[in-house]
C-alpha cells in the first residue's frame, strides 16, 4: 500500500480530483468547485509533505503517525492530517506569495456547501471563483516544482491560463512564486537540508536548457549565479564590413561580421533550478528581453541588400 504521507500519491489524487472538477459537460459549477476545493487541500498537503511528511501528520498520543511519517517504523498509519486551516497557514509561511486568507475562502466555501444550508460556492460568479482558485493553486504547483500542464494535462492548460490572465497581478505573482521557490531551493541546497528526493531531481545546465537556436550567459535574478538566456527569433541583424570595404567587395567579406539581436523567450539557472518561460515573466523579473549574439557572416554573403524602395 502507498503511504498516506507520500507527496507523489497526494499529487496523483489531486490530479484525479481536478480532472473531475474541470469536467464541465457532466457537472454543475457547485460540484466542480467542490472537487477543486478538495484538490486544493491535497496540493497543499503534497507541497508540504514533499519537504517533510511531519508537516502534515497529526500527532497522536502514541506518536504512530509521526513515527511512520519519519520512516523510523514501517506500517500504515490510521492517517489523520492536520486541519485545512493549519495546512494553509503553513503554506502561507513556506511558499510565497501563497495567501492563506484567499485559500481559506475556498475551504470555507466547501465546508459551508457540505455542512450548512448556506450558498457555499454559489455566492461568487464561476469565472471569478476559478480565477481566485487558480491564483493559489498555481503557487502550490510551483512549490512542487511542477508545471500546470502536469496537473491538468496539455489539453486543459489553456483553460487554466485563461483564468489566470483575468487577474491583473497574475504575472507578478507567478514571477514572485518562481523566484521565491528558487531562492528557497538554493538555500536548502547550500545548507544541506534539501530532501533527498528533491536533490535527486537536480538538473545540470544542459538538462534545464530549452536548446533554442541562440543563447547568452546571464546573471540569475534569484541566486546571482550564471544562467542561460535563450531565444529563437532574430529581430534585427547588423552587418559589419571590414574597413574601407563596401557591399561590392563581396570576396573580402570573410573578414566581416554580423551581430544578431534575439528576442529572449527562456531562462534557466543550474544554480537554483529557476526556469522562466516567456516574454512576460522575463520582463517582470527585469531580465533582458533582447540580447545580441554573433551570427555567421557566410549566411549573408551574396544576399542583396534591402533598399526600402517599397
């Protein structure tokens, strides 16, 4: 049997619940929201348990839960988790910018829906509820060093991103979550407190790279190490001719050079495992959105110049 404290098992169960929550064809909004709220609590448990199962195990008089959670004894505990409020408070302290007040609105809505005659989820329009929900869930996904598509599938990722885009501070919160998680991960690595399972997932620069056509070294905004800024799109090119030569002196171009301006699209840092995808995130953390590299002058030999006579 799978240990009730295992973060991978909790993550898998959260995926199952969210699959049900996003099934719009056969479920009403209140049922969708119920499954999503249950999934949020599972994501919180998974994020904390990945650091240490002790963060989610409720102590009992004999200490069985804690002993099994630490691995000191074998067995299957009659699992009792800490309360949802405790989970959200711990996530608020551990995984910035997770907001326990916003998360508890979702949990309180679930409790009201299940245990009282109140409206529960129905008091908030669905689009607003989902937007607030994914703002918190996305931070927990980052805390687990996962991506949204790993949770909901690539076919439903666009639905989640659409909800997140409705929030004016989406990019700001997303960037903050990624930077804070990278700083936390780096410090754990330096202190020797990084859990063994997470340390085993540590990737080198080549493994983190998106292998785009162009790249340049860049200081990491999270840890100050040297990372890699990458991009495919050439937005400008500047040919430098050898002194006293012109376009007609084509045979001597081999001594010239060409500078390409690239639009940045991806950044990675092996020092803290930070990965930033897309123009908006790069801009938010104040990384260069364009960078220059040297191109191959041979690709431009024999090409007619553009005179702008259109």
